[in-house]
């Protein structure tokens, strides 16, 4: 009896370990999600600073210069604070305006990227501080030149930092998942040992005796006793709970007939419509009546849900649920590869909201988030089947249009997007005005790969911004960056 108690105790310890690792993975995902979002925000802030600096030197009146300088100084302060917190740890302002505490990034590759970014950023930040003290036109021109020259390097370093944080997170999760799998295998082996010990201890009892059934009923995992045809003859309460069946409904059926196997994990659906995932294994136990087959089920729903959450965080924007930059790159590369075979064209629309910061300032970040959600929904409504709508961060979105015949079709789709974003947004009896600048690029005319196509659309969007916004521009077919 002591051997059975020890085996059951070990099974409980291993089961708790699997649950603890699940919680650990969830904690890692939460922390990494914050770091990834903040690293993505750095890219948006660098672009915002460049826009503000360019508007600052091009503004025809003093009020617009003052507004641009405030926007530039705010974005620069937030960019500088985030870089410093990434490197040294401490408190910083999150995307919703809350102050949060972060640990310093410890990965050597990420630390080196941060060091390069800070080296590049220090002279720019010093020049921006001088603007705050002097406000002279030469200082504004010097800032615009510095940001324009170094924006590409800053963007590249922030993109590489985001990718590195994601890579380190996935590596940590793989290690934890490996440990979790090892603990699960040990639990499964230990469970088999428990079953063997139970049957050995009570092999003198009848197969349907109350003693054997009572012991099986105490096992946390599902156990189904089978006949020689693989049909259920008895099941413990755990098996009935996992499958959502009554014993009367289960007896006489094959367990696997209610399940579908996917990559070693069996998926089923309870009568109430609730999905579940289990591992299913078959074995035999020696009794006085002969060898009796049995099936064991372990509930894997929490593990499957944790893996689905990881995939969601890795490939989707946490606010809007739209694809993020990583999924956008994958889908755009697939679309370009299919285009080369089918000889169709791929269009890209870079969408940037006009005046989004004043919306945040006037109505608060909660309304700003609602605006971003509504913009994502309107863009998705304009897309066709097979198209992709993604959010890069901040107020910047990208639409990928597949299987286009010519540039005129892309122009029509771009106009549809612009019309959809003209309509004001009604939120809690408040009418929020919307406007956007859109840049259009077409493959293969403006680029043969994702990087050049997105860069062409981005430049076209900036041209729309410089033209006063609320318009769209096409990338030139003789773009030198092709």
C-alpha cells in the first residue's frame, strides 16, 4: 500500500508541476508582451519625431511651429525614457498612460542593440533639448536633418530589438515547454505505474468488484476499462467529466470514436459544445481473469490554451486583434510569391491617421483605443477575401491587396479606404473626427520584395502627409529605392 501512496503522491506533485509551468509560461508571455509593445512603440515615436520636425521647419505660422515643437519634445522624452528603462530598469509610461515598472533587459544581443541605439540617440536628444531652450530656426533645421538622416538606423535597431525580444521569449517558452513535456511524460508513466499497482494489489478481486472500481474512481486521470473489441465496459468519474458523458451513454462505445487526433493530441467536444483536448493511451493489465485492456485520458486543455495564447501574442496586435508586423511580412511574402507564378499584382496601402494625438489629448487614451479599434474594423470591412489588414503600431495600419490586375484597381481600393475613414466616429455621445493619409505601392512596379514595397508605400504616405493629409498618394514607378 505504501508503494501505491508514494506513486499517487508523485503523480500529484508532477501534475502540480505541469500547472505551475503553465502559470510560468503565462507570466513570461505577459512580461514579454509589454516589452514587445514598448519596442514597437519606439519605432512609432521615431517616426512621429521625424514628422513633427519636418512640420516644424515647414510650418507657415508660429502656432503650428509651437504645436510641432511640443509634439517633438513629448515624443523625444518618451523615446529617451523608454531606452533608458530598457537598459537600466525602472519606471516608465506605458501605452495607456500608466506608470509601470520594468526590469532591465539582460539578453546580451538585446543589450548590444540598446547600446548602439543610445549611442546614436544621445546627440539627437541633446539637440532636441537645445531646441527646448532656444527654439531658434537653425536648431529646428538641425533636428530635422539629424532625425531624417538617422531615422532609418533607429527604425532598424528598434525592429531588430523587437525581433530579438520575440526570439528570446520563444526560446524561453520552448525550454519551459520541454520541461513541461518531460514532467507530463513522467506523470503519464507514474500514472501507468499507479494503475499497475492498483491492479496488482487487487487482482484477486472481480473485474467489476467494488474494491477495484473504488480505487479507479480515486485516480485524477480518466480511466476506461475495455472489452476485447475495444468497447467501454466501465469508466471512472474523471473519464466521465473529461468526456462530458454519462456512464450509460459511454458503455458499449469506443473512446476514440468521439475524438479527432491532431499532432498527438486528441480533440473532442462535449455534448454542451465545450471543446477539450486530451492525450489518449491504451494498455493492458494482468488479472486473474486474464489480460484486460484499458484506455487512459489526461486533460491537456490548459496546455493547448497556453500554446494558442502564445501564437496569438506572437502574431497579432494585442489591442485590435489584427495581424502584427511579423504576420504581415509572412503574408506579404506569400502574396508576392504567388503573384510571380500567377502574373497578378500585389498592392499595399500604408494608412496613417491625421491628428490622432489631439484625439488622445482631448478625449483620453480610452477613446484613442476605441478609435484604433474602429479604424481597424473599417479597414477590414473595405478589404476583400484574401486581403490582409495589419496594425504596425500607434496609428499606423497596412492593407495588402492580392490578385490585382492594374494600378487603377489599387487606386479604387485606396479611395474606398479613404472614404471609410472620413466618417466621424460616435463614441459615448461624442463625435470624434477622423482623417487619414494613405500611401499606395504596387508590386512589381514599386518593388519585388516586401521590404522595398512597404518602404515605397511609406514614402508615398509621407508625401500625402506633407500635402496636408486627408488624401492619398501613389509611389512613383521610377522610385530609386527599388
